[in-house]
């Protein structure tokens, strides 16, 4: 679906009517205001990230970046309102769940989530908005082009469970093998993960929660760590189980971050919704992408969109913002500004 939304970013650049709005509003989309203040905050964040990626001042100045970000805010509002019209609602609980997954994936790759956001000049609220848009777009596409029956997909998920298996893991990270062996002995003797992680672990992000890094999926973390975790999941109290369990303690595992002692504390299969696109295959995904883009074109053509003249004017035929003196070039926006492109560790 991120490919779908990236394609939409290009479509947005291929393009409603201008009218006056209040000075505090950057645009009004079907009666919903986009405040200037929030637009400026987002533009500043995108500018910092794009500057860090080496883009020139010509790419970032002159109002061009502001218009690109505003176009994407307009696209987001159109998608969310259009999804509601189709009967598609994205609840806060779903966004929370996806955010927790991102946090766990960042932790598993060795980067605290707060640092991951800081490096990209992102606010958590921005990430939540992107996740909400991504979920809504995916649901709309599934509504437009239905896939295989749920019963059939569940059967395949069970048959191929090893590929989709997810683990909850905790660990203690130290600098050398000798220390890791002492930590393992102490954990084996006391089982006091809370104290030992707090006192001994070099992982600042997990040591205050008993070493828990959350959910680990295949291909989402450091290979050596992943191999050790999935090997543990087939041993002891976790073998053949789904749900909470306790695997044996690992022997010290060396990665680029140091030495780990780890343990699996739960085994789960993801929900059907989480892996539906993987099960249904790329051909269906392509048909859904095209159907979604056609749906968006029709949505934008019938929308009432007014842009504050200080940012340009909305061209109804081309479906994008143009400046009265300097037409906007039709090329993709900086990666950080692509609508719905939630960050992946």
C-alpha cells in the first residue's frame, strides 16, 4: 500500500478551484480546514529532513516545498473523508496497534523509537496521521477490489505459519561475552529480569521494562538476533505453542550492538488483516492500486477545495496547486513528504 500512496503522490502533482479562506487557514477541503500553523510545522520538519538528505536550497525554498506538503495534506483529507463515505473507518486502536509494531521493529533493529523519530525530524502525531491514511487507503482498495475469501486465507496462514510467526522477546545487552555469561547465570538463578535489565543492560530503551523489545518478525531485526530468537521459539515452554510462554535462555549471542542474552516470552500469528496483502499476492495488489487511483481521481474532481492565495491556487483540471507566477513543476515531492509513507525501521 505504501507503493500505492507513493503513486498517489505523483498523481497529486498532476493536480481544483481557488477561493479566499481566512488568514489562519492554508486550505479548506470539503469544509474541513487545514491550519497554517500545522502546515508550517510539517513543512519545517520536511525541510530539515530533506536538507539532511542533501537536497539543494532550490528544492526547499521559494514556496515549492510548502505547496507540495499542502497538496499532500489535501490528499490525506480527501482519502480519509472518502473512506468514511465508503463506510471505512480507522479506529484509534488500530493506529495504536500499528504504532506499537513500528516501535517494536525500531527497537529490534537497535534504534530507540524516540531516536528514530528524532533522526528524521518526525513527530509521533505526524506518524500517526500517516498510519491512519495508509490504513484507510488499504481498506478502500480492498473494498473496491475484493480478494480471496477469509477462510481460504486463514487456512494458508496456518499452513505457512512459520513464515509469519511473530515473537515477543526480552534481552539484556552487554559489551563482552564474559559479562553476558555472568548475566545469563544470574538470570538462570534468579529470573529477575526487571532488576538485571535495569542494572546491567546497555540498551537504554528496554532496560526499564525488563528488557522487553516487543514483537519480532522475520526480516525485521539483526540477523544473528533473529536466528537466535526463532530457534528459542521452538524450544522449552514455547515449542508448538501460541500465546504467552517462556523459552530457555539463549547462550550469549553476538551482534553489531554487543552481546545479548535473550528469551522468548510469547509466540503469535499475526491477524489476517496484517498479512492479507502478502497472502493475496502482487497481481491483486496492482489491480487494487489502479482502482484506488481511479477512485481518488473521481473523488478529487468532485471535491470542494479552496486554497489560501498566499500558497497559490488550486487547479481543478490538473488537480494540484499552482502558483500564479511560477507554475509548480510536475515531479515527485521529497521522500519525507509522500502521503502515507510511514517510516520503517
